[in-house]
C-alpha cells in the first residue's frame, strides 16, 4: 500500500512537470508507520533496584510477527521512550544499564527515572509498525505487603493448582529469560508464606528444593499459600536480582469422579406456581475441579433462552454457592415474569456440562390452589378475638356459667337418695362462730337458698348419746360444711368428731361430700391431721367479711357450686317447706319409737 502511494505521487509530479525536491524524495522513500496504540497487556511494573525487561508486544502473536522471520526480511527493531510529563519521543541508546537483546529491552537495574511510556518500532524500507507500552518503577516502601515476612514484589503472582495427595514441580517465573544474561551461575532462594501470613522453613520429605525449583511430592492443605523465589546473578561485575511469587492452591484429587451432577431439584420435585405472578425455578449443580470450561443453563421446550420468541418474560441469573478445593456448587435461577396458563404445559429442563460429562433434570410444575388470604385472615382474626373474649368471659363469669349449667342440666339429689338433710354444719363451739353459723349460714342457706340445714346443737334431742347422734346426723346429710377457724378441731372436741365422720364417709364410698369454709385465716401448720387431709382433697371457700354478705357475692356462688343443686327463688312455696319439715318430723318420730322399743326389750 505504501509503495502504491509513493508511485502515485511520483506520477502526479511528473504530470505537472515538476522535479521532486529532496524533501519530497525523502517523503517518498519513508514508509508510513502503522500505529497499534498502547498495549494494556504490555504494561509492566518493576521494583526499584531490581532487574527488569520489556518485551515488544508486536511479537506476542508469532503468527503475525516473528523476530527471526522479520530479521530475514530486513526489519529492524527500534526503541523509543516518552518520559513522564514529556510530549516528544526520545530514542533509547544502549548502555551498561540499558541493553537490547532480540525483542527485549533490559533494565539492569531499574531506576525511578525509567518510568514512562516505551515504544517499539519494527521497520524496513517498505513497511513500519509500532506499539506502545507503559513501565512503572515502584519504590520498595510503596509496595503493599500483607505481613512483615512478605517481600516486596512488583510483578503480579503466577497461579498454580496442585491436586491433594499429588505432586508438582514449581519453577521460578521468568528464570529462563534471565539465564543467558548472567555472567556467572545464578542462585535461586525459595521461601513460603502460608495463607494465615506466617513464614515457614517448609522443607521436609514431602516438599524440598532441588536446584532452582521446588518439588512438592505430596500436596496437603498446609502447603497452600504464596511461594517467593529470589533470583541473584552477576553481570559485568554487578550483582543483580529480582523476585517473583506463585500463589499455590490445593484442589480435589484428580482420582475422584469428575462428572457434573444436579443437586436440586431432586427427581420428581414439583414446583407450585400461580398465574399472574413471577415464578422462580431454582437449579443447583456440583462441578468437580477440572482445568476446562463448565456450563449450567436452562431450556424451555428444548430451546435456550436466547432463542425463545418471548425473551422478555424469560431470564436467568447464575451465582456461586460454594467453592471447596476447586469443587464448586453453582446455582441458576430461571425467572418467568407474568406466568400464564400456557406456560404450565411447557417443558423446563436444567442442564449441566463439563468435558467429562452431561446431566439434565426436568422441573415439574403444578398450579397452586388459590387461597383467599384476605378472607382467611379476617376469619382467623375474628376467631382469635372470639376465643379471647370467651376466655375473658369464662375467667370472670365461670361461677355464673357453672351455676346456669347446673340449673339447666343438673339433677336434684333428693330424687336419687334417701338423705334427710342437705347440709350439716360443723363449727367450733364459741360465741363468735356460733353467731356466724346461726345468723348467716343457717339463715341464708335455709331461707334464701332453700336448703335443709342440720346443726347438732339446734336439732339434737336431749338424753341421747352425743357420738351416736353426731354420726347419725352426718350420715343422713348430703354435705358436711366445716367452718374453719383458729379454734376449730381441738383434739377430742365435738367438731373433730364431726370432721372425722365426714372424712370416713367420703373414704368408704358414701355419697357425703365435705366442704371447707374458712371463716378466719388459719396457719395450716397448726391443723390436725384430719384437716390437712381435707385441705388437700377438697376445695376451700373463703369468707371475706362484708364483701361476702350479699347473696350475689362470690362466696355464695362458690358455695352453691359445692352444695346440691337448687334454684334460687324468693317466692319458694310455703307448702314445700312445710312438707320438708313434716318429712323430717316423721323420720325423727320413727327413729325415737324404734329406740324406745329397743330399750324396753333390753330392760325386760
């Protein structure tokens, strides 16, 4: 192309009758130079005081430019430098510190002033190409180090992976490039910085330095980390050196299976979907370590997402879930926007692949049953409120509810037994409790609530035996009401006899029930054995003074629950009361007649 342009200019000059000047002749003989710009891959960092070199990026692709072949075609390689802050390129001349060797420009050693842009130009009489690269010389204090034992290194680390329980030889990077530049045998020093930042003298039978390389015979987890090699050599009486690093990573053994596998969804896994919503189908796969590409993707009816007609609604997102010694767990999520009814009939497959194998798994879909969430939530809320309200009502009015239930469905015990009295009252014989029993308990139970009440001191006849009559009264009563006070149940008293009779009646399967009414607070430790037994087995109703005097107080409601079922009525018929008294008198007369006849027979 350049020759064609020169010939065209020469013809134009001849046509206009002009003789080309010297400058024009020079222009015609100089080829146009193609500028490749600045190479990002050719950028280089060198540590101040260390040896370094620049390789012309034009030769990074041997199929385009090869140094040997370009020499045979008459090409020459020239180096130029554009210092920092300058606009004019300067040719580089060789010196003891700067030298050229084939496609490389050596700096032995590098200085801070060497920083800047470098241009390599490949030119002959007919063609020219040039490309630029950037060199940065770093001071040692400017290099970031993780630990104190981490040496300053300007070049980025090389990467090396070694399977567990296997071996590998580590060569110091760029060592072969500097070998021919050394005047004497060079030396290489290795050391290891572990992943936790500790320096180790690591040589043992599983890992040794032989010559300029490190031999790892059996790789283990603690051998991971950065390996540093420092190369020292002599050139023209000067000692030069440079440092390189290798990041060594352990991976899973190559003897393990390397086939990819799908972890989720499991076989026959069914995804619930709902029309009109965003559906997300999740696929997770395990990829064993291989130095080769791998892939995970979704297909819809056998087509990848980029080949679907409706690509707007179908998309996927991939992310790494886990990475363990090179083995990785990847997740791919298929996102379907605005799910439709016809999407339910499509076939969705998740597939994975590496160089060792392939696996695929189908995602089964079923339409989710629509649940009226608002109605369900309202119903649940109403139910909870009602349950809470019922709980509060029961907690506050449980006595009233229990009494109401008994009045509707309770059985009158007078129809099922032959007892004469509803209640037998046992109390300590002193003036205060006697007044409480006669004026309060007896009056309310008999006159207001309609119970037949028996009190020994009021209902017993003179001349009888106290023990026999007490036992007889208790046996003929449906309830034994024991009024508890500090003076109750003195050993050997009448009250204790009544209590023992009531407890024995309960213990031997009788229909008698004992009710404890606490008239005044009592220290339970001072009770006799019978009272302690009764307190454990029976409910306790407490009298609270003036608060308990009203008929609708909690005391009387609680007491009515323990007593036989009666309906409270202020208009109770006088006839019913009279009948009850007549029945009691007839039974008492019959008993006295029997006792008199028995006495006559015994006298005879």
